[in-house]
């Protein structure tokens, strides 16, 4: 088990959160299981960039991003070197801290 720390986000998680998560769980699944309504327009198959997050600590504990994830990140709003797709990033055994971006590009909704 590791701890996923979510930094405060004005709409999705105003007080922030600390979630105990089993290794191998995606960040997206962990957030949704704890009522943090991160967007996931493609239903978690790495075909959009709506579940984009910033990994602020513990990135070495996550699996490496594959080519499909890297390609989708090109379409995310506000990409940074610490950007990952929550549907692809799977937790290891160390703690991870993430920040949810203020905006997303959800072409299915816009």
C-alpha cells in the first residue's frame, strides 16, 4: 500500500485528500473510488487527455509512460515535465503526490 496525496483543487477536491492505495492501481481509479470526480472522457483507455495530472512527488514509484500516453499528453492543457495521464499512471509501493490541473480539454463536452 502507498499513500496518494491530492493537493487541494477548488472544484474537485477543495480540502485535498490522502488516499491509501494498493500497488498497481491507476491514479484515475484511486481518485474515482474516493469520490474525486476527475474527468475521463475515453473511459480510461488512454485515448484522450482529460485525466491529466501533475505528479509533484514520488514519480519514480509510478510505471513509466508508454508511447500512447506520451502522444495523448501532447493534447493536454498545461502540460509540464511532471504531467501524466491518471488512467495510465499506476502506483507502486512509495507515496505519490499529485496536483489536478485547473482546466482540461474535453472535446466530447465542449
